[in-house]
């Protein structure tokens, strides 16, 4: 693939981002195996990344190039079907994959029938290059790619009304533009093949211009599709970095309280798949809450009253006052359990457990954890 230097730099940058996106998506797919669209998107980005690496290289034969193109297009359709229809789209996804595989099998069969010396010229429909075989190889692939690009645009138009985030809407429009460019390139390619096959003498000057235009449109279409796929991934990474930093800070804040409860109740440890900072924080919140439930019979009301009086004397605000009381009650309960002291007849309620979600609960526990770790 002959590209000007600027386009080559753009292709290298997009290729690098595609591989980064591939890694991020497979990690996400591993952590959430029930998320079908993410798994399909991971396959799609992987195929785009592999194609970007192989383009213009010695390993990209006409068959490999076209099989990658067909399967990437099919997977893109499957992604949009899964987003729009969910599990109800399973049958449609299987049908799309079956058609794509049939096109690839036909291309492979033609490749095997053609003599090895002519296989590199299978995209050339001149008589010397095998004429009819080249048409049988290229036309089904180009027709399928045209169908796939049109289908992608149709699915995007169906999905767009329900997409609220601006960056996702931009991404979908970019993908649609890439699909249109590839349809245009494919259409000109079909016309070029038919001219080579049917017209004598072959209009070489016209065909050269057509092939240059095809190469430009297909390359731009590929780059545009890749860019559209990358946009939400980059946006997601940018948004995720501050969130991950905040989650790590929260984990460090909860560490002393979690360690104290974990030492008493090690059986409460959860087994989570490949925990990142978000899942580690979720696990820590759940384990702390479970530990507090098991510790609750030792929550001494006298300890709570004494801590409340101390907090009132120094004039703490209600949230800090509640956290101070909770921390004192938890310390007292841990000490009572370790030393074997008798539990109070009527344990006090710790409070603070009526959060709307686990993140709100984490914020409440962080206040408790700070007071728990502070010097008494």
C-alpha cells in the first residue's frame, strides 16, 4: 500500500491505538464475560489491528486480505445487532456470520483452483490473470462488503436516536462515513474489474486512475473506520484515569479498617475475577460491611455514648460525629471479641448503612475508616 508520509504516520498512530484498544477491550471482556457487545467489539478491534499491521506487507495475499476485510465487516454488523437487539439478535448474528463465512469459503475455493502462479493477480480481471476466476474471486467479496457497509450505516441510523453521549454519536457518524467511503471504493473496483474483463482494448489510462481512486477511498475508509472505533476507547481511557486514581485512594483509606476486620473474619474474603481498582474497592466495601454485621453483637452502647459526648465537647459536625462514634464502637467491639468479653445485652446500631448504592456506601465507610485509623 503506497501512502504519502503524512498518511503513513496517521496509519502507524491509529495502528498503535488499535492495539492499545484491543488490550483494553479484552481485559474488559475478561472481567465482564456476560457483556456480549464488548466481546464482539474486542474481536472487531483485534481484526482491525491485525489488518493494519499486515497491510502492505509480504504476508497479506489477496485471499488473506479479503478474508480479513469480510470478517471484520461481518463482526461490525454483529456488534451493532447485539447493541440494538441484545439477546434477541442472536439468530441474526449467526446468519450474518454464516453469509460472511460462505463468501470466504468461495474465495478460498477459487484461490485453490487457480494455478499458484496466478494467485497474486486474482484481483486483476485481465485474461492473462485468469479473467473469469478473478471475477469469481472479487465480485462476491466486493458485493458482500458493499452490503456490509450499507448494513452498518442502517444499524447506526437505528441506534443513534438512543445514544445520549456526544462522543458516541460522533464515533458512530465517523464509522458511517468510513463505511460509505468503502462502499464507494468497492463500487469503483467492481466497475474496474468489469472493464478489464469485457472491454477490448483495455482502457489502461482510465483503469489506472480508477485503481488510484479505489486505493484512496479504501485506505481512507479503513482509517476512518479505525478512527471511529478508537474515539470512544480514547474517551473512555481519559475518563477512567481520574476515576481509577480516586478508587485507589479510597482503597488506601479503607485499608486499616479492612485489615482489622479481615483478621477477625478471613472467611469473608470474596473471589473476584481480575480485580482492578474499581472491583477491588467494591470487594473491600462488601467485605467491610459483612465484617461489621458479624461484629455487631459486640457493639457496646456505653462506648457509643462516651464517644458521642467527646465529639459533642469538641464541636464536630454531624457527619464527623457519627464517624467518630462508629470508629469508637468498632474499636471497642474488636477488642471485646479478641479478649472474650461478654457481649452487651442490647448492642447499639452502628448506623450509616442506608446508602443508595455501593459507591455512596464506600464514601460513608471512608469517613469511618479515617476515624478508625486516627490516633485515639
